[in-house]
């Protein structure tokens, strides 16, 4: 699999875009995009989604995935993945069918992991803590969400999270819109 940063650079060159052009389409800085293309900076899903939208490709373009044509996804067929340089592990939980609007994921946060930046974007986010605990910062308020608790909010409000424990936190996450 080509690294994500190489795919981004190749797409930019194929579409005859400068880093400045891509910056204007994504609202991401030229220096950040340059670091991404060199593979020297990690990339949040929200930033990758902006880049995919700018290139008019699905975000799945950046990942080697096999298409699951069944409604059910057996546990043994889940393929965990990470974004470059990020400690978060994601596992897709969905089947594949046209018109899908929900993005269910199993998210594993490393001990004491913090999200580097606050994000906001269209959609909704739902998280249910299966194991551990996390601190969610949503629209200026802090929520400690423990095992068995859930949190649900519009993605348009500024939000971030962190694992407040010295052990992994495992979360069931359901997002809109579909990003993978």
C-alpha cells in the first residue's frame, strides 16, 4: 500500500494543484499540507476528509480495503487500521450498501492519548464507552464519559476528546456523514 502522504502528493500533482491551491480548497495551511506530503506530520480524519473532498475522491481512496458486500461483518473480518503517525486504532463495523449514512467504528485510544486539535464539521457523533473512560470537550463544556456511558452531539460544535486513563479506552462510535 502506498503511504497516505504519497497518495495525497500524487493526487495533487495529477490534478495540477499547488500546495497553495490545495490549502485554499481545504482551509489547511500550506506548511501543514507540506508536512503531510513529506510524511512528517500525522493527519486527523477530519483533515483527511477535507483533502478527499478537495480532490473529489472518497476517503476510502487513501486506504487499501476490501469491499464487504454483506450486511453483516463478522468480527474475524474486521481490519483495524491507523492513520499515519496517530496512536488511535479504528475498526470499521459496517457492511457495504448504497446510500449508507452512518459510520460505525470501534475506536481504541492509547493510554493518556489526547486529540491534538479541536474539530468541527457537518454531521453528528455518538460515542459509547465499552472499556475505560474519556474526557470529551464539547462546545466549551467538559464531560467525563465512563464505561457504560454515552455522549451524542452535533459535529458542528467545537469538540475534542482524550483518554484520561493509564490504560486503553475502547469506544463504539457512530458518525455521520460516512467518512470511510
